């Protein structure tokens, strides 16, 4: 047992040993200052908001939207490697010793963030709902929801068929949302009974599908995705090594990029468009936009809503900067006659066009905020933010090219 625990600890230390040196550059990019500033702005707005909570605010829906993602999300860092299929297979009966601490640390880490969110949201809950439950009960229910979400996510990985995994993932979403909704909407005793019944039914249902003792290939693929996600996040601020990328053939979006002219100057536009459509960035952007729309909708009545709107536009651009590093090591770019400048121009153009669409989608909740002039000026401010980000991206790219040329 000690050997397996030591092995996981060594792998964990090795991974974070590669990541931590980049954090210095992330801090130097101004992220710490921006984060501190946003926390101050949020604290000031939230204090004012609590003093004048609008009547008729859908407090239950707001809390459900806030708590659900953290309660459902249940990924576990296993630090598994491809060679484990061969070298660790003889230890399959003992792998529970390897996975148990990984699962516990994952649950505890995510639960801490969920409880922090509960502590921040509780004053709003109490002021907006005359029949609000106690903080202790809210914390207990959130812990139950988090345990169920993490346990269910882990059991889904072990299921033998793709249909079972998809079906139970949907079931997990529905039941955890139902559990949180029952607690928020129903009277106290009825809510507690509903929470217990939902939890027991879900645990019983999880015992039905056939499961692998250790789903080696899925665990390795999941770990690669987690590691790539960390590197992609760091890639917003500093150049990091490109890991393996998952490709999804989304046929319903196959038309994207097909109208690009077949000329050398536009060939990279075709490649980067298909990369956006088929890569991991698209679902991340979709979830990001949904979260942004929710936050803008909640804050649309105040000037803080404009700050949130512009912030999400900026963060969307930062998300898409990973596109510029997707093909830095692609062999075909050195073979096919693509003009060197087209890689920068076409990538920046695609990022800008996508960011404009996101700007429009995030603006729609503000369109019903009231003052037409304020709505128009806010949208113009969003477009100006896109233009400024485009200039910043172009300037940084050219600076990197000059630095590489000097180095060569």
C-alpha cells in the first residue's frame, strides 16, 4: 500500500513541479492585481446589493444556478500514464489503494470552494427569502450533493458501455439539480425527506450497470485531458509545451470553414477554423458563454453588470489565445506553401470574429435592462474591448516573432 501511495505522490509532485515554474510568469502578467481589484469591486457591489435587495428576485433559481456546477463536477486527478496498462496491471486488485486518496483530495478540494460559495451567497439568501433554511442545513445538503456528484462521476468512468456512461451522466445532472431544487423550494421536513430519498435512490441505481474494476484506458485519457486543461490555462499567459489534444468530429458543424477560398493565403484559416470546431476549446467556450449570460443577467440592473459584461468579453479572448499554439509543431506547415504572415492574420481574424459573436450573445441579457442609450453604449464598449484585445494580441504575437528571430 505504501508503494502505491508513494507512486501517486511522486507523480503528483512531478506534474506540479513542471507547472509551478510557469506560475511566476502568470503572476507577472498582472493576474494577481486584476484578481485583487475584481474582488474589491465585487465586495463593494455585493455590500450595496445586500442593503437593497430587489423585491421579487428569483433567489431560488439564482442559488440553484450558482451551486449546481460545483456540486455536479466531480473529476479526479489520478496521474495515470499509458504504460500503466502494462506495468500496473498485475496490481489491479490493489488499485483501490492508489485511487482512494486521489478521490478524497478531489472531493475535499472542490467541497471547500462550494462551501466558500455558500458562505458568500447565504446573506443574499436570507435577505431575499423570508423562509430561508439555516446555514448549517444548507452546508449539509451541499456536502451530500458534492459527495453524490463525485461518487457518481467516478462510477460512470467504470461503466462498461458508452450508453450507460452517457445515461448515468444525464441522471447525475437531473438528480443533483432535483436534490438542490427540493431543498430550496420545498418546506423543511419535506425537503429533507426528498434529499434523503434522492440520495438513496441514486446510490441504488449506480449499482445496476456492469463496471470494470479499473477502466485503464478511460482513466489515462481523462488524466491527459486534465493535464492538457491545466496547460491550456497557463497558455493564456505564457508559452507552454503542447500536450496531446482530443479531436471530436462534430458533423453538425462540419460546414464551418468550408467556404474559405482555396488559395495559399487562406489555407491556414481553414485549418484553424476546423481546429476550433473539432477541438476541446469549443465546448469550453459554450459553457463559458452560458455562465457569462447568467452572470450578466443577474447583474444587468446595475453598472456592475457592464463590468461583468466587459470582463467576460476579455476572458473569452484569453480562452481563444490557445489557438495560436495549436499548430506550432505541425509538420505540414513547413511543407505546404503557407505565407508565414497568414498564420498570425488568420488566427487573429478568427479569434476576433468569434469574440464579436460572444460580445453579441453576452449583450442580449442587457438589451432588456431599460435605458436604450445605455444599452447601445454598452454594446459599443464591448466592440471597443474586442478591438483593443485584437491590437494587444497582434502586438504580443509580433513581439514574440521578433524575440524568436533574435534568438535564432
